[in-house]
C-alpha cells in the first residue's frame, strides 16, 4: 500500500501536478492526473462532496472547455430557388443579347459580284469564299435561331437579258452550295436570280454597273429560339 501511494505521489510530482479545491490533482495545464487504470488521483483534501465533479478541473474550467454549439440557420429553400431563377434569367438575357447582335450582323449582306466572282462566271473567288466562311460560322452559331436564308443574284445590263438571268441564278446557287459545304443547313436556304431587272445604280456608268453586279443575302431569325438551343 505504501509503495502504491509513493508511486502516485511520484507521478504527481513528475507531471508538475497541483492540488485544487476539487480534491483532485491536476497538472499545470489544468488536466486531471490519472492512474494507470484511468482513475483520477485524489489529494489529501478530497472529501465525499467532491464526487461528481470533473476531477482535477475547476468547475469554471470544465465549462470553458466545452465548446458552445453553433446554432445553424435553417436553409431557406425558397430563397435558394429564387436566387437560382434570377441567375438563370440573367444568363438567358445575356445570351439573348449576344444572339441579337449575331443575328443583326447577318440579317442583310451584300456580296459584290465583282469581288466574289470572276467576270461572267459563277465560280467563287478566294475573297468571296472568305466572306462566306464568316457568314457560315455565324449562321451555325445561331443554330435553331435561323429560320431561313434568302440568296438573290443580280447583274448589270451588259450582255443579253437571258444570259444575265442565267448568271444571276448560277451565282446565287454557287453561294448556297458553298454555305452548305461549310455546314449550314441547306433546307433553310432559298435562291433566286433576278438578272438585270433590279438595278440599285445607273448602268450607264462603270461604278453603277459594279454596284448592280451583286448577290444579296437575307437572314430571318428568332432570338427566342436561339436561346432555347
């Protein structure tokens, strides 16, 4: 028995234990000094009244060491839904604005025949293809927003009326074929040749004739459908 008491006393000294009014030994950090079996080491002042206390810890220490539960505010699912809806609306409006700008940029395009085709030919030049590459990219980006594409060919008054009619039709068809090759839906594209019947300038001058030799491209689209894409 004496050996056991001596061993406990040595343990208390080794740990820098201190006696508190609780009747138990504790170290400098306020932690309880325990035996090998986990029991708290009593001081010489221990009494029955000390039972039930956190051994070796003052009552105030015990309370301080217990973390205060953080009350969590319940998630307002209605508020979450409102925020999500607002974000989706803002994203849709931004996309609509982008689609509108893209559609406006292709609604009406005037392709100069002088730059797009060789003289008297329906074969597209490299410059003409570059212009159509840009158009094809925009049309594909609009997707379901494009309802129809109208391509109209026109010529000046030089040459016979029948020849001009044929050339205007061939040039309109050449533009359609190239757009289809670039991935544009051919079912959306309609073509028509007007020959020399719809001049926009005076055919009596070289400058006027150059303006009359043209291919007009008109795009009809719907922004709402473009957003749904």
